[in-house]
C-alpha cells in the first residue's frame, strides 16, 4: 500500500492535519474469511499509513442495509474484525447514527442524498471496497461501496425510488461524483481474497491476489471489472457514458 500511494503521488500534502475517514464494506456481520467484507488487515494498513502521513484524525465509518443504531454499529465492527484491527492504532470507530441531507444540484438522476455524518465532515475519504460480484449491478467495488454512506434502511427507500437497474446505477454514479467533489477520495480495493458467484454476500471466496489503488473510483472499477471477468457492469457503463 505504501508503494502504491508513492506511485500515485499520494503523500503528506494529502493527509497532513486532515480529518480522514476509512469507509470499508461491512455489508453484514461476517468474519473476514467469508470474503463478504473488507479485510481488517487492509483497513489497519490504510489507517496506519494515513497516520504516518500526518492525518489529524482517522475514523472508521460505515452503514449497511439494516437498522442504523449505535448497538448494531458496534456489533458489526466486532463481527467483521474491525474493532480488533483498530485497537491500539489510534483509529477511532464511529458509533454515532447521525446523518444529514446533502444537496447535489449537478446530479443527473438524484439531487439530494442522506449521508452519514462522518462522511460529510471528512477532508479525505479512503474508500475500502471488497472485490466482489453483485447480483444487481454485476460488481461491488469502489463506486458501489459509496452506497454504504446512505444511512441504514434508507437504502431500501433508494431502491424503491430507482427500481430500474439503469436508474439505480445512475444514482450511484451521482452519489460517487458528489462525494469525490466534496472530499479528497482515495480508493483501495481489497481483492486479495474476493468473491464470485452470488455476491455480494452469498458467493464463493476466491483468491484474486490483488490490491487496487486509485484516485478515481471510476477508473478503479474499470480494472476490477476485467479482473472479475465481467463483460458489463451497469455502474461502469454509466460512468463511461459520462466520460
């Protein structure tokens, strides 16, 4: 990870004195061996590197599809191995269920989003997706991972608002673009042990042996798609159409 940051020119100027949020994929409370969630070792490495490069605060924040409460947030961190990964590293775990509405007038499909508070306040977001297939969008990687910034069961409301896969993917691209304009975003995709088949939670673990890092979640996903061997991913198709 240090080498990849250096190759991309990501250094102290990006992190010094900044509020950094680590955004993993913790779609459900599963152990790392299930390959459904970001491996705690990858999160720990990203947090250590941000601290080494001068970050003022490093916080983990995530929201999954179920109820978004303090007790369940803590349970997810424990079940996914994130609590142990952060312990002793100076990495804070966000346990607040606060969120707010963020307007995005440039959105093509969606012009306002409910977003969890730590993401709103972040100077830098280290986006930490898992390399997985996805039954709806084809793939869950960097762009799709930002859906986890929408609080809890409000994700179901977004699915109801955008029932067509093309509209849903356009909304996800709007969300990703908005967050990239608000904060510096670095995406680090954990594809060391990924998932294929009935993802994002019911597939089979597969060793891909890759760690993908990019300043652009859209560019990262074009590489991830090819590694998974998928011809078409709707969010990638939308991003390509946008240029």
